[in-house]
């Protein structure tokens, strides 16, 4: 299942971040993905293949309520 991800999307990861949150906001899309933890604000950058493996589900799109 290949899904398109856009700036501002909120995703849930398979693993929990050390702060206890597993929700991330996408802040850069390209060959690498940059995401910001919704719990502590930490920013991490992952290569596309690793990012796609770590995503469990899409929680919300930027324009949706």
C-alpha cells in the first residue's frame, strides 16, 4: 500500500517516541521526510523507505477537520 503524504499531515508511527507520543506532523516531503513529534516537538529526518516502513496510519490531512 503506497500512500501519498503531504506537508501538514499527521501520522501515527508503529513505534512510540521516548516522550510517549506516536503522532508526528510532516514538515518536509521529498527523498527524505522531516517530521515533528506532537508530544515533545523533536524534529527528525528519515529517508523515504524508512519513513514508509515506520508509518502505521494517517490520522489527518492538513485541510480536513
